[in-house]
């Protein structure tokens, strides 16, 4: 059995008010009020790029770079973890033994095809020695996309200019690492 709809307490405008709103184009006036208010309180938000640049947030994910320790040694140990973690197959690492130190490896060649990069940061997270960093560089528009296929020297150059503050070598940060690392030729004394 159907029941009659219950009337709510809200009042509908009278037919005269509705008629008056129609003949004075009330909705149009409300819209014009917003437009006039914007015109009278206008503040430009356009940034005159490239003469003006906005400050980027600290965690901005820009162009990737390879990092070095404070003595200039490359951090990368050629482990390939960044290559495995990358969902977009940007990275190609060719690793090799450090000459004269058969238990140590480094990246002999390192390539990034930045036309494919999503700037997701997963390679940075995957690196066990923090050898990768995301800089704040974003002005990388080029006419020839082959210029975005970067080699190791180009990536190290980005790291050098974007991350001038460098860490000490791992062996010096954590003496135990060196103590148990048979490949470290000059084992520092363990503090007592
Ligand atoms: S930021 Fe993401 S897509 Fe770009 S190289 Fe790293 S893992 Fe690959
Ligand atoms: S950048 Fe890091 S994760 Fe990638 S090969 Fe080098 S050490 Fe391994």
C-alpha cells in the first residue's frame, strides 16, 4: 500500500518572487557579482618563466643523478638493484670487478633512457648504498630525444652539481663494515 509524500518544513519562494527573479535575470546577476568581485580584487598569479621561477618543494622529484663519496669515489657498486626495481626499464647497468680487488664491483657502464622515466623514485629507494639521487633539475626539454639517453658520465655530472654535500665512504661511516669486509685493503683500527 503506497503512502502520500510527507511535506517538509522548508518554504518554497512564492510564485511572485520566482517571476521577479526571472524578469531581472537573477542568476545572471549572481554570476556577474562573482566576476566583478574577481576583477576588483585581481592579483596576477602568472609567473614570468623563465625570468621568474617558483621555489620547488624539498622532495621534488627531478632529473636523476649518480652520487660520489667525499673523496670523489663513485658510490655505485653495480649491484643492478635499481635496474630490477625500475618499472619502466629505464636503467641499464653493466657491472665489473674493481681492478685488483676481485670481491668489489662497480658499474663499468650505466645508462638511463630518461624518455621512459616516470620519476617514481623506486630506483632511489632500491639502491643499497644511496648512489642515486633525484635532483631539482627539470629544464630538460630537447629537440632530439636521443639527448635524453644519458650515460654514466652525464649522470655523475648531474649528481656533482646537484648534490655538492657528499657523505664519507661507508667504511669510514661504519668501521665495522670495513672490519668485516675482506676486500677493504686498509682495514681501519676498530675503536675499543
Ligand atoms: S624514477 Fe622510476 S621510472 Fe625513473 S628510473 Fe627510477 S625507477 Fe625507473
Ligand atoms: S645505483 Fe645503486 S642500485 Fe643501482 S647498480 Fe648502483 S649501487 Fe646498485
